[in-house]
C-alpha cells in the first residue's frame, strides 16, 4: 500500500495495536468492544454488505493505481483447457477428454496472445495493455504465463468458490486479488479494458462474453476490440445468425466482435485498432 501521509491524529493501525494490549476481561473480550473495522463478525454481517462491496472495489483499485496501471487486455476462457501434452484433468468421459485435448491448442494461443500484449505493454513501462485474467487454471494460466514469459507483470482476479481454488503461479503476487462478489470482480475486469479476448470455455466464459457485448451494444461501454478465438468451436456453440434472423439482436450486432483463430491474427486486430507498433516475438 502507499505510504501513509503524516497526520497529528492517531491512526487506525495504532489504535488497533492498542486494543490488543488491553487486559483480558469479559468486557474487552466482548464482540461489542472490538473496533468496527477489525470485527469479523460485524464486517461479514448482512447489514454490512454495502461496505463489503465498497471495500472490494477500493482494494483492487488502490493497488492498481499505485502501480500506475491505466489499461488492460482481458483474457477470458475455460479453466478446464489443459496445456498441450498435459492430461485433461476435467474430462468426465472419453468424448470430453478428446475434445479438451484438441482444445489445448488454445492454451498456446492465449499464451502467445499475452506475450504480444505484454511486449507492447513494456513500451509503456507496464502502465497500459497489462494482461488480466481470472487468475485460475487453463486459459487463465496461459494468459498470466505469457506475460511472465516476457518478464511482464500480470493481474489475476480470483473468486472464492466452494471447491478448492488457488491463483496460478504466473500471476504477479502483488497483483493477485481475491473476490467474494462476482459483480465487483466483473467491474474490475472491464473498468480498464482496451481489448477483450474470449477463448473457448463454459458458462463463466459465456457469461463474460455476453456481458461485455451487452455493455457495448447498449452504449454503457465504449466499443473496443472483442476477439472470439476459435471459429469451429463458436460456430457450433452459438448460432449468431439465427439470433439476427429472429430479430432478437440487430443484423449488425455480430460485428461487435471479431472471430479469429490465432494469436497473431487477434493481436493484429488490436494493433490496427489502436495504431500500435508491430511487435516481433521469438
């Protein structure tokens, strides 16, 4: 955190330390006596939900501002997609195993796409085009790993789930966040986004994709490059033309995103959109 500005008043940290030194009595042990901000029982109460929302926004925002991060490149995609050559750990049958192993090529594409973004970010002293993912495995790991490959920082926005989950080891530790509220996590995904790359995935990926499109379609978000990786996958999963023909979306709404099949193709869309210099990778 940023260094605290000098103040003649006692700080919250000083008072918190002081309360830990008081004699142990029934009064001092009572939850009523705890300072409100250090009282877990109070802070997790239903009545404090609004405060928790604010804190989840504030904590990540303060840390990112301290690092001077102005803009990001967001990678969404399936947690279950394995690295090429690794076991499809999430497969529940042979069909899933074969398809996940086939989709593993998108791990490499996400990794390389993140390398392009992060190499571009280097020219801005890692203030712009910083890679951000959900911080987990699969495509998320590939994105953070691609940044790490070129010595760049990257952000991970984890969410607490009922099953065990930990940040992947490629997220920059100081930029590894954890959220209780999906809604606030989504705010931080898109608040600084200059481009969004969507790789094959499940319900979570579909949710993130459609939420991004809805914000752009309704004018609640500036139009930015939205890249849909995997022509064959998405053509099978969603019939965009049927939505347009049914009249439930405008005929030109499918133009809100660009379908691509490789990192080079995807980054060229971003590069052309922002007139960025060409980046060569080894």
